[in-house]
């Protein structure tokens, strides 16, 4: 299977590179320099050219501190881009895996398992964009905190 990984230079993308080494599937790792996921035609071209059957989206606007000032860009990356990925996979009957934060589901009740039917009630603009994106596809992986060998979460974990 040909699997496209977007946001491959970020924390989660780098972890995907490590995991992929043990797989028999063919992974194509991209970041913004190789593929603009806000451009549906660019995604379609990549899917067609590389015969992509699945996309793992590791790209996201995650800087919560500046999300309030950059709402349009946040929505572009966390909602429009994800919708584009979903459309491209739907057109080829492919699979989209989008990893998102559990903050999409707000605080009522907080930190409880969610079903696909749970409505989003996000408290921040970053998460509002993720919430919009989550309505585009049927399965969503939502996490409170990711752990990695590299990246800010790993640094934070070492600091704590």
C-alpha cells in the first residue's frame, strides 16, 4: 500500500518515519515544501502520481498562543486542508487518518472517551478549526498529549 504522510517534518511526522521502518508498506513523506495540502489540485496530483491509497495527516496548526491572531491561517491548515485530504481520499476510495487533539470536544464532560457521534465544543480557535475538520471524515484519533523521542513534547517530558 502507498501511504502519504503529511506534516512529516513535525513531531508526529518524525515518529511516523520511525514506525514506517518496520512496515512493508511504501511511505511517501511530505511537508509543506513538497506538498501544499491547502491546494486540493496539488493533493489530487500527488495521489494520482504516486497511487496513494491512504493518507496519514500529521500536519496541523498547533501554536495555541498565536491562534487567536492567526485565525484564518489556523482554519486553512486545520479545517480546509483536512477537508481537501478527505475529498482526495474519497475520490479514490482511500483512507484518511487525521490525528487531532481531544480539545476539539471541549470540556463537557472533559477527558472521557468519545464516540463518533460526539459533537465538538472546542474552547480555542485552533480547536474550532479542528472541530470543523472532524466533521469531514468518519474516524478521528483524538489525543490529549503525544509522546515522542523528538520534539517539544519530548523536551517537556524530559523537563518535568
